């Protein structure tokens, strides 16, 4: 065993023990510790900014882009936001202990299905140091021990944040940060299914691919968001323009932003010029299918690749389709099963679309930008899962829990 | 690409298309097809027995044990049981379409969380041919397309069963059986996460290990059942004897059978002789810790290995412990997180035990043998998951579903 392997396995054993200790805490005890974590963050602004300064300096020396450096940067306002976020999590209801179902069998045995913590969760992430606090705190609230493995760019910030969180009276090893940032540490984590019940990778496709191919335990991924808006023939076209503009331009760099618009053939000639004007006013580049080009004239031609691309930029692919079934077929084939919306006043077409689309979030007359734990009212979000098992779509606190069956009887035997 | 790879990928594409077709069926349409499947099975007894005869002949030539041959064997009664099982699944409520949660946001958007099929499920199993029908039918009921890969011993039976099920009007490719039984086919299935949303391996530890290490998609495992019974100092000792005998001997070869008994030090001297007499009357070999041997005298000594062993046989390991926390620690360390029971009249000790034990099923004064989908009232069981994500413990129909968020609005935008 290498030193890295030994260290991380030791952290795994410690995380398991911490998970059992965490499982003994009441909601009030956890919330008191969370508030102490927020206070510790507020009391450590100078240390956190100093540690972050080292990362920024190293980042500049490495030639990181301005955008990368901005992601990495902490300032007083961001540290305060981190603390306020922790206080907010303390206020949320605790899903642990919730009885999901209970019933009695004819033999008198009473069975309860109760939410319990998952146990131990590995979080593998890239440059943003605030993930250290966000992920650790959501897992702590739900009684899970975490092993965090952040990117090398933020290592000083991450260490400082983890050290501050650990001043607040949490059970020993409830929150552990891996001191290594090389790739071997990811492989070691992915292999130790005895000590980690779940891995959540947060970052680019390369990182997620690596984790998926190595992991022996469950992984919850959030891959691309290639989101679609389908303008039906029965759409309110003004509403469709507003939804297209909002979905595409309100925040183009995020996973619930619109990437492809599908338009019913019967309304394309009327709708596309209206939409093009509004979208171009916001600086959106349009790439269209043949029919779109015929109507708009000056759009760029879309290639097959465009239908499979998450631009995360002010670019929109547009395709004219023969109806809602063609829209569904296109989405199920080219989409990323994240979020799609239909604009229509035809309730039946809407219901057929919602049922047939194989995506985590399917909307009727709603901007794709509402596919978000905050907008759903979850209070906190650890990510948006594009998986179908365990958690799908926005993940709040309850998605960080498992369940257990508890049965109570009076000596019932089967024989 | 090898022929095996090409064939199986093609089946994957077909399964995905079939899943979309299945998702369009109503519960009534699915149930009508299920009843037609049962009728087709009843009308094909001769073909099924003939195909099974080929497997039995090959099995005898290969020198399979009598127990293996019995697992492999179909007869008229077993074929009828298969058909009756399908009829029973048709009668069960369909979880698909069930609204798990619904709420309205302050902006007027109404959100529903609705159960939907998972999509496509790979089932990899070993010798019992009835798994072909059981698994395919449960997946069909929940709107999932299946790709089945059975063991080589049952290949003729499996082909015949799949062919019969496919005479009943299900969407094309809803149920597909892989025609290969070599190990490459398992690797190919495990790699094609584009086409399979979930793999469920049913079989020995070697098979499960292979699938876990290769799979890129979620896997739901059922590993060992190293189940424990803890006799507390406040136990009704007669009840404890009855529960120990039932848990250990009612069906010793199954995963919810008892393997290790933990006994509180204060009652060990009184309880162990009573228990030993009753267990030995049923032919159980006892292996004890030092304290157990001191009391029982003639038990065999248990080694460290015994605490980690699933005997699946008339052998019981016994350990004297200092209290319920020591019992919990032993279970969480040595158990397989399947099913554990406490025998006590002390309600507080029971509640502490239920909460602290990290297992799918935790029981109070109930035989471990009740950890079973049928006994829970699920009507059908695809297995008992020892995983914590998505499904834990007995898996019925609802564990074969995912969910989707459907939101309806009037043109809400975020900007």
C-alpha cells in the first residue's frame, strides 16, 4: 500500500466510526453544531482570506484565467455568504427519523420505514473552495460523515475551511479533507466501497468519467444539461418568446439553461422571426435546421453536432419539427435527461409531452431555469442529478438519506 | 467490436426503444399482457419441459450436484407456479404514475413528483430458470425493458421461457434474453451505461464482485446475510429461545437466516443452556466464544472467522457481550447490514438498538426470517438489497421505479 492509499483508507475507517457517532445526535444537537460552524467561519475571516491568498498567488503564477481566479477567490462578502449558508441549513427541517411508511401485518408485526443517514459520503470536486463548506454542511445536517477531496488550485483554502468547520464540536472525523490532490487519491476513494457508501463528483466531464469508471460504490452524477424548449402549434407565441429568452439568457453558463429550441412546423413562420428578434437583442447566436434557415435567412446552419452540444453560452440551436411526438423523439435521443419544457395551451399535448419525455424535470409553460433545488423550495441543493437511481433532478437534504425498516413484534416466528 | 459486443449493444438500443413504448402503456394494458403471459406459460408446458430436459441432461453429463439439478429442474407444478406468479403480479397495484409529492411555489408553479419506470434493467443471474420469468415480469409490470443474461446451465430453459413470454403482445424487445452465456457478455452489459440504467446481479459472490467492479451504471446487490439475534438482559428468555430456533432453523440456507447470536452477560448462564438444548434438538452445531464455552462446556470454540461467516447451514456462532452497545458494535463491524433482531422487554434498549444498528432491517422481538418482501406485504420481491442507495432491504415493485418532477405554470420566467 502506498502512503496515499494507507492515509485515505485510515480516513475511511475514521469516517465510518464518525458516521455511527453522528447517527446518535439529535436534530437539535446537529443544529447547535451547525450554528457554531457558522460562527467559527465568521470568526476566521482573516485566516481564510490568508489561505485563499496563497491559492490565488499560486493560481496567478500558474497562469489561471481571470474566470478561474474569480471562482477561486474568497473575499469578506463570500466568507459571510458561506457562514449565512450554514445558518440557513441549521434552520431547515431534518429529514432523518422521518417515518416514510408504517403498517401492520396480519400476524401483528408493525413495520416502519424510517429515513436514516446514508453513512459516509465522498465528495470529489474541482476549484471552488465554497464547495468544501456547502457539501460538508449538507452531509453533516443529514448525519453523514464526509471525506472531501478538492482540487489542487484551492488546497490552502480548502484546508483552512475544513479546519474552521472542525472547531465547532462535531464528532471527530465527521468532516475530513484529503490532504492529497493528485489523481491517485481519486482512484483510492473510488475503490474503497467498504468505507464509502456514496461518491458525488462535482466538476467537469473528465472528472466524472474517471469516477464512474473506477467507482465500486454508487455514484450520483450531474452531467450535462442539454435542455430543450418545445414550442407547440397551440403555444401562446408571446409566452414562448419570453420563456425562450429567459431560459436561454437569464444565466447562460448553467446546466438548466436552454440549449435547443424545437418549433412546431405550423407556427414556425410566425414564431421564429419574433423569437429571433428578441433573442438577438440579447446577443444570442442562432443555429438552425434547414427549415429554420429558410424562414430566418440569416441564421447559421446547425450541424448534427449542435443537437448534442451543451453550449453554456449565448448560442441556441433551433429545429422545426412535425409535432410533439417528433419533439419527444428528438429530446429523448439528443437530450441529457435534465430539463425540458413545452409551451402550449393544449393541455392534452402538454400531458403527453410530460409523460413521454425521459428527463428529470419536465415543465409546461415554465422556464427551464426553474429546475433548481432553491426554486423547488428545497432550501438547499447538493446538485442536480442526471441519474435515475436514488436521486433524480434537484437533490436536497432528503436525497442525502437512506432508509431502514424497523419491525416490532411480540415474539412472532415464521415456522 | 466483437460479435458479442455488437449483438448486445444492438439489444441495448432495442431495449431503450422498448422502454419508451412500455412507458406509453396504461396499467390495464400492462395487466392484460401479463395475464396473456401467464396463459402462454400454461399453454407451453410441453415445450418448456422439453427445453428443460436438455438442460438437465447436459447438467447430468457435466456432473452437477443433485442440489444444482434440483434448482435447474422444471416440472408441471413448477411451471404452474410460474404462471400463477405472473397472474399474481398482474393483480398488484401499479406504482407507476403514483404522485409522491405535490406542492405549489409562491410564484404559482405547481410541482409534482411522480413515479416513473427506471427505463432499462439488466438482470444477470445463475442457474434457476424461474428467475427469467420472475424478473422479466416484475420489470414489465413497472414499465421497464429487461435484458436478461442467465447462466449456461439453464440456457435452453431460459430461451424457451423468454420465447413464451414474448408471445403475449408485449412491445417488441421489452423482454430480451442474451443468447451468450460466456463471461464477456457480462462485461459488455456492465459497460453499456448508455443503454442500461441499472444492473441487478442475482447469484454468488463471484458474479456480484465481477459486476460491481465492471459496471458503469448503478448496481443493486444482494450480498451475504450475516444476520444477528441479540438476547438482552431484559429478554423474555423463552421467547428468545423460540426466536433463535426459528431464525436459525426454519430455513437455514437463505439470506435472512440467523448466523450469530449475541447474549447479554447477565443472562448468559441461564439462557445458553436452554437455547443450546432447543437448538441441538434441531441439529444445530454451536460455536462459542470463551464465555459461551465456559457455560456450555461442549460447544466448539469459535474463531475470529466465524463472526464474519454466512454459514447458510445448521451452524450458529454465539458470543457473550456486555450490553446492547457491545452488541451493536459487533453487528456493525461483522454483520452484512442485512437483518438483526433484539429480544428484550426493555423498550428503551430496543429503541437504542434499532436506531444504532446500520442494517436494512432491524427487528424487536421478531424472527429474522420475516425480512422478506412477501412477509412485508409487498406482494412480489425482486431481491433483498444490502445497498443503501435507491433500494435497501426487500425490494418490491416500487423499488423498480424512479421519479420525475413535472411542473406546470403560466409562463413563469426567472429574470
